[in-house]
C-alpha cells in the first residue's frame, strides 16, 4: 500500500523513478578536460519555463529539489574512442578529468556517459546520456561571474524574499538588471578578433538543482554562452536553504578555473550582498597576475565596511575594482581601463537598433 501511494505521488509530481544521468557542460583548455554530473534514481521531468500560472511555477520549483542521488555507482564516459570511469559520491556527483597530448581545437564536443554498475551490481537496463565539452579559445581575457544579484535579480541577502521570487517567478519571467546583458556581451568580445568570444564561467552558490533553470534564463536573455559551476545538490528537506553557504567551495571552484587557464586574465563580476568581495579579494591574493578587473554590483543595504575593506585590498594589489549600482557605470569603467572601446559600445547599440 505504501509503495502504491508513493508511486502515485511520484506520478502526480511527474518524477522519474528510474536512474537518470544529469550531465553538465564541461570545459577544456585544449589539453586538460573536465566534465561532471549527477546520477539520480528519483528526479523531476523537465518543467515548463514559460507558464504564467503561479501554482504551476511554485510546483515546478519545488520539484527541482525532489531528487534522490545514487551513491557508490560506476559511470563510464566514452570520448574519441577512449573509455574513462568515475564513481559517484554520496550526493550522486561524479567528475571526469583527463588530458590529451594533442590540443583540442576550440569548439563544443559531444561526450557519452552511461552507468556501468550500482552498489557493485551491473545495471540490467541501459542508462545513458550525451553531454557537451566546451574547449575554450586562447584569448587574452576570460570572464567569471556570480549569478544571483550580479545579473539575476534574486534578493540573496534576504531569504524570504529570495524564496518568494523563486516560488512565484520562473526562468522566463524573471529579469536581469538593466544594462547587464549589454555589459556582458561587450566583455565577451573584449580584445577579441574574428568573433572568437572570451571564455565565460558562471560560478554560484546556487545548487545544481537549478542548473536547467539558470541555463534557460541565460538563453532567454542572450547572456554569453559559457559553463555553469554550481554548488552541492540539495534534497527537498534542504530546499529552503537554497543559495545559502557553500562560499568556501566557491573559491575552490574559481581556483580550479584559474589553474586551468593560466594564460588568461580574468574579469570578475559579483555583488556585495554575500561573500563575493571577500572571495574575489582572496582570488586576487592567490592569482595577482591573472585578474584584470573586478566588478561588484551594489545591492547590500546593510553594513558595507567589510566590502569597502575588500575593495581597498583589491585595488592595493593593483587591480581596478568598480563598485557600482547601475551597469552603465560598469560599462564606463570598462571603457576607462581599456577593456572595451567607446566605438564598440556605439557599434553594439547600432547593431541592436538595426535588429529591433
């Protein structure tokens, strides 16, 4: 009886009851490659991101946290005729890291991942998915951005407001800050030639549960294509803590990107509502020659003494830091330090006007 009730509940919430591989876009510097994902034995089917019904929107968000990870499984990746294996952690997370002797040309490449065994028992039915590996261009610059309250209005510093936005608005109805998409698109082309866009990394304390949600938002709003690096997946009992903590692991994720792209100078974008100023201060300290500029959106309504001290330390290290309230000011700062030209801004606007 209990199993039947559980099955009906899963059907009501449109939950998959079979193992599913969630594979996230990986990244490569041409020689070193990383791709990661989760193995889940309970997971939601893809939600409707265009609905305007608040009840449906709320349910869709809750469903994203209705997951049950599969630990102690072996997954296999097939790439260019080679086979690689990885084991899943307690939260179902797995990661493949490998190297190649010949440089992988910039572009997006397919990888195939399947489940080999669960709890040392071979799987009886094929569990398989295909994902993408993005090999980045060898440009002068790379861009690394936070998500919540950096370009996506989220109210991260106020838990109840953040939850209200998440529960009542979907990935298509939520809005970016005014002018931020323009700034990001300009930075994606900063110092480039022939349309070879700068690598873009979106690093956030938001959980992997929200991967498709954020991806849909980025695509809907024409933000530069890139790689999402999110925080540890949460189950439904932990959903109310979404976006909280995990700031220490955020630095580790950023450091890994810097270590792989040692020839790039990074443009860091964040906000002052949580720990971005302190984290970016640490990044500048550990990688002083790799940071070109830091941008911090001002959304914090409380005490900003720590923020101001972090900015002072960043600038003392010789890295320009712009603490701004509107993206037009960030764009002007990018012009003033030579990241982008006024001509590129005018050409951008002219192109937008022609498209309108």
